[in-house]
C-alpha cells in the first residue's frame, strides 16, 4: 500500500470513528443532570417558562433539568457564563431580546458575542407587551394617554431593567409618538410592577405574564397591547395598532441556546425534545393562561429571527442613544 493510500485510509477510519463517537454520544445523551440557566431573578416570566419546559423535557430525556438563576446586566451575566461553559449539551440557557438582539448595541464591551458564541436550540414563546397605567392616571385608552403624556414633563415609566424588552418597547413608543419620557429601571419585573400599582411611577410596558393578575384585579389599567391582533385570554385589551399606531408591535421573545460547538446530534435531540414539550397539552394550557404566544422553531429559524431582531433594535437603540456602560 502506498503512502497516500495509507493516509487516505487512516483519514477515513478517523472520520468514521468520529462519526461513530458522535452518534454514540447522541444515543447516550443525556447521561447526567442538565443545567438550565435563567439570566433573570426567580419568579419572573422567563423563570416560569424555563421551569415549565425543563420539567417536561426532563421527563422525556430521562434526566433532571435543574434551573439556576444568574440575573444581572441585562442577561449578560448569565450569557457570559453560558458562552464559557463546556459545549457538551449539559448547560443550556433561556436567551431573549436583550441577550441576542439588544446587548451588542447597549454595551461597548460584552463578555460574549450573540452571533458566534451560542448554538440555537429553538424559539419558545413571546410575551406580548401591554401599556399599563396606575388607575390615578386620567386615561383609559391611547388617545387619552397621549393627551395626558403631553401635559407632563417627560413622565416617568418603570421597566425591569435597562436594556430589557420592556425598556426598549417604551423607547420605540417614545420614538413613534414623539413624546419624551423618563426611564426608571428596576431589578426585575415584580418590583417595577409593584411601584406602578402603588403609584410611585405612573406607567410602564408590562409583559402579559407579569401584568395579568394586576390588570384582572383593576390595580392597573390596560391602555393597549403592542400586538398586531388581540391576544387570547386578553381579548378585552385593544391593540395599539387599532387605536392608531399602525404596525406598532413589540415583544419580549425568547428561545433556548447552548454554547457554540455543541455537537449537532445533541442540538437536534434537544430541539426535538423542546418542540415536543411545546406541543404538550399541559404546557400549552399553562402558557396560554399567561397570555404567551408559542413560537416553536428549528435552530436555523431561530438564528434568522435573532439576526432580524438585532437589525430592528439596533436602530431604536442608536436613535435613542442608549448606552449602558
């Protein structure tokens, strides 16, 4: 056998061995507990989604999926942790608008690259955003709200934090209406909502999951929803579009990612399990009561969606001149 033939044979054997090892890994995966990082505090909408999916997916995979919270810096603490994790499928994370679309334009230095450091596993849900006011604000609809806002000197609004989807939605709203507002950031959705309920801050954009109980109890007045059509379980809330803001649409969307370099077989297995979980009756019912829209996708579809969202929010952030460091 000549040298080239021997080399070709060795290359073929090593390639075949790698393929077999990859297949064996996928078949034996998962062999231990999986860690699911949530880059927000416990108890918020992202946390609820992650824990609901982790429980269902864990049963399918035959291994526990443990949720750990690593909040802070508009999700970048959790994202940096994930980017540096071993790409073996045993660490995954909930990633959202901030993680994958906004942070590159909000921070001059970021501990991760959203386009290069992650392997998409699939989109999960999106949280429609509702413009809500404290009942003392003299407004029940968009026309009345805008009339009130124009009499204020840059009225305060709350958000779960600088760079959050809620913050960016308010900035987009400010840009579209031509009215200046003052941002009051909080550490999480719960304290932000509580202060609007208490009247410390007059209004905010709240996601359906965090705002539902307060709107239902009359502690917050829903002015309009930033959706192109009315949302199931929130049908009584008119869209901002039908009140005159044509095409106004903003979501807190999210998906699941793993570190870049995670084997394709493992990515495919996790995507399949994720899609199955999103299709179960129990998960659908749970998410529907929170007003969440299910957005199941392939990894490639998630990649494209995240890239499109990066382009959209880059314009808003640059126009509003928002810088977080």
